[in-house]
């Protein structure tokens, strides 16, 4: 009778990226993980930001990696003072976490999820230097939520709006949308010659100028604009240049550029990560809707299963979607007199933890 493998989880300082990359990629090849847990995303983040999260490695009896994750350790502000916090695959620094990880979790060898997760939970419980665990962008039933805790607080739940591309292949995309969304897109088409914009995929020489075009188009449009941050621009460039799973699209018509989309391709799904659109040409023009509608047709023709607009409560995402799922952001607290006092005060003030 075979004995159950005993997995060991151990925290270490972050190795140099030249040695971590092959370990991460080797495990990724044996895992059924999201794009955001692969080395394309992880390596680009570590290369672009001055962050040094700790590495948690779960290994088997032969020393082979079974699970990997990064944990940032920081003192996070709370209502009554700062709390020692571990953040899963994030640093805990808002500026360095600007890339906004989604479908977060553990990178685990397929078929060994249960035992590996138990090893991770043991390793986390064995540390006495944290009071709060932040789990951002996780599935609603993520196994790390099972960690023993004094309090688990869901800070946010966000829809992930998607388009079922199989349904698009079976019918005209616009016919799957609401009458209002169909009307908006059809009215916008009149400003663009009656057709969706043409799509070009970036070649290596196009990446730098097209990303600069995205930065220029986004300038001044948001109070907290990621494209104003040089580190974020380095991150976007690293993503776009390191893997064929990252696709930069440019949309044009006879009058010029309509917009650009930076998308991820993973496991039959195209995910829109970043966008930039030209100014509307009239009061009825919707360049963003036209670019996404063109992308839907583009990926449906390529045989993909889903087009995802990723997490966000934006109205335009809902208007383009035919289906959805959800991601959640959690705060898990251990016992601490200060956090107990905070919880009591929040209850008295009726102030939610996300405030």
C-alpha cells in the first residue's frame, strides 16, 4: 500500500530571478493554473517593480516543487493602527500592486492540490509575524479561506463579465445583447463607415510605439492613471514582449486609430487587460464598444471559447457581456487585541471593513 506523500512548505527570501524562473516555469508546465499565476505575469511583475516578496515553496520528499507562491510582508494601515500583513502574490505596497492580480491563488502541480494546500496552510499557521492575510482576486471557494482565523471579511466581490464565443459563432453577436447595447453600437458604427474597425496584431517592432500610443490616449482621462507610472509601463512592455500569450491589438478605420487593447490568451479565453481609445467623433460615437465588439468577432473566428473583460463593475462591461462569474477580495485576521477593538468599533459605527 502506497504511503501518502508528505509535503513540506517553507518560506525563504526571494531567489534571484534567473534561478526562480526555471523552477516556476517547470511547475507551471505541470499545473492547471490561471494566466496570472504563470511566469509571464509573475516574472514581468518582479522585473518591473522593486519588490522582494518571500517565496513559499512546497516540496515533496525528493525536493521537487509541488506548489509555489509569493507573499509580501507589510504593515498595513487599519482603523486603530497598522497590522502586520501577508499578501498573496502581492507586495502590500499599493503602487507596486497596481498591476492588479486576478484569478489569484497557488501555483500547484495538477492532481496534488489538496495535500499542497494543507502544507501551505501549515506553513502560514507556523509563522507568528503576521496578524492579517490578504487574499486578493481569488475564486469565491478558494481553499486558502479555510485557514483557521478569528475573523474572515470579504472586502469586495466583483463580477467578471464575459462573452460566450460559442454563442457568437452560432448567432450574430449583437443579437445576443440588449436592445440598448445593440442600438449604441449601431449608432456608433455610423461614425466609422458602417463597419467595425480593422484589427492589426503587434509585431515586435510595433510594441514600443503602440504602447506609447496607449499611454498618450489615456493621458488625463483618469485621476489615478496607471499609464502615468513608469514602472507600470515597463510592466506592460515586459508582458507584451515575453510571450505569445500576450496580444497587443490596434483598431483602425479610414479616419485613423479607434483604439488599442492589450489582451491575454489562456486556456481558450481571451482576456482584455488594458485598453486605450480615441476620442469619440460625435455624441453618439462609442469607440470602446466598437473595439470590444471587433475583438469579440476576432476571437470567435479564431475558435476561442470566451472573451473576458476581467474584474470590474463598469457599466460598459455589463453591456457587452453574455455571461459572468465573480472574484473576491478577502481579509483574514488572527486574534489581536487591537483588531478585536477595531471590530467592535466598526460594529458600533456600522462601518464596513472596506471603508
